[in-house]
C-alpha cells in the first residue's frame, strides 16, 4: 500500500511528485503514453519563467530528468479505472493493479466529443480498455478506434484471441499492425446496437458487423476514471487546496480547467501534493 499514486505524466504530475518526494511519502507516477502530453507539440514556450525559448519537448525532458534524479519511479501504465475502497483506492492499470491511500489526478485536458452511441453502449460492447475486457470477446469480431499508437498494441493483443479485428486510426502515422488486423481508414459515424448490446460500427463508407468497440483516447473521460468525481463544465471540480469532492483525491493542471498553461499546472501540482501530505498525516 503506497501513500499516494499520481496519475499523469505532464508538468502538474511532475511538480506534485517532487513535493511528495521532499515530504518523504511513498508513491509512484503512472504516466500513461509519454507522447500524449500536448506540451510535446509546443514549439517554443515564452511564458514560463527562467527558460526563454525552450521547446515543449525540451521542457518535459528537463522535468523527467529532474524527477528521475530524485529517485522517483515513473511508470508508463495508463490507469483505466479507480475504485474507491473507503480508506484506500484500488487502481486498475490494464495488467497491473495498485493500492494507495490517496490520489493525485493530473491527466490533462480531456477534449473530445463522444461518438454517437458511445455512451448508450458503454459496458454493453463499448469499452476503453482492450486488455481488461478483450477476453470477453474471444472468437468474436471487434474494432479499435484509436487516437494514438497505443491502440496498435491493443489490436495486436486482440488479434490473438478474436476472430476479426478492425483498426480505425484517428492519427496520421501509418499504424504497425499484423496481417490478421484489418486497417479501416474511415470516419466513425455511429455505434449501433439492439438496445442491450452493440452489433454494428457505422462509418462514412461502410457498416462493420461486430460485437465490441474499444475506444482508445489520449485522455479518458474523467468520470470514467473514478465514479462519483464531481465535474464542473467538464473539468474536475476542486477547491483552493486542489481537493476534489472525494476525500483523499486531489487534482491539478489542465484536468481542473482553464487556463491551460504550464505555470498553472506546476503551481497546482505543488498545492495538490502539499494537501495530499496534510491528508495523509490526518488519516495516519
Ligand atoms: C501545441 C501546444 C502548445 C502549448 N504551448 C504552451 C505555452 O507556450 N505555454 C503554456 O503555458 N502552455 C502551453 N500549452 C499548454 C500546456 O502544454 C498545458 O497547459 C500543460 O501541459 C498542462 O499540464 P498537465 O500536467 O495538466 O497535463 P498534460 O501536460 O496534458 O499531461 C497529462 C498527462 O497525463 C497522462 N494521462 C492522461 N490520462 C492518463 C491515465 N488515464 N493514466 C495515466 N496517465 C494519463 C498523459 O499521458 C499525459 O502525460 C500548449 C499546449 C499545446 C497543445
């Protein structure tokens, strides 16, 4: 049982991590896909003090170096789901499970539109983690719609157990797939079913008959991550101590709302960590 887990791999998460380390807490960073933070795409950052002209990639590398030099563990696991167990939290990160007394969520800005049918069929054939739910569709037909390369690994895994795997990339790079996976470069229009389960994925050019659709996004809908987390205009609602409505859960950075800026993310990460320390001391 760790004191804390930090979910995220951007400025907010790294800032929180430095402060937890200095305060001698046991924790790890579950950072997900390292290419996901929008910061990697920033060509030049001029509004962050002390590093004029630095690029986003250089800044994130500097953060990582700093964190690693302090002996902090960064894992690339993506967290799919967190269960509130009352006095601790159980995190599902695909093949790995972790327990922690408190959580700091720093998952960035979840900007996306749900697909037609996605919310209606969530848990009825629509899912966000192929590793977790794929085995339910052994010898069945499935599709993966993916915003990033992470979906390729999920597709290769599903191709070992499912009869048909369709792959619909939402990014420009050519995916690396095996020949059991059918690459579909079409636009998703609708996820259709009979009210109880999915049976069709409709695109702008075809209708794929299938049993499940896995959607891999850069950032999961936050309310999927942890049930009961209160949102405000789509962002996680926090108070000035970065506490959410769930005791022991803190949030920081772009996931708490505007402005979407590095300095704000770093500052909130600091506050979230200090509040987490206070919380841990109070429940000891
Ligand atoms: C092109 C571009 C240019 C920008 N330029 C500037 C600028 O010049 N100045 C400025 O101040 N800001 C700029 N920004 C904004 C800045 O990048 C963000 O405000 C900042 O990165 C927010 O930090 P964060 O830690 O909250 O989130 P992010 O940096 O988005 O990091 C979120 C992290 O969480 C991880 N994650 C998400 N979900 C999960 C999960 N379920 N499990 C595990 N990990 C997960 C992601 O992999 C990612 O590593 C720019 C953004 C973009 C896109």
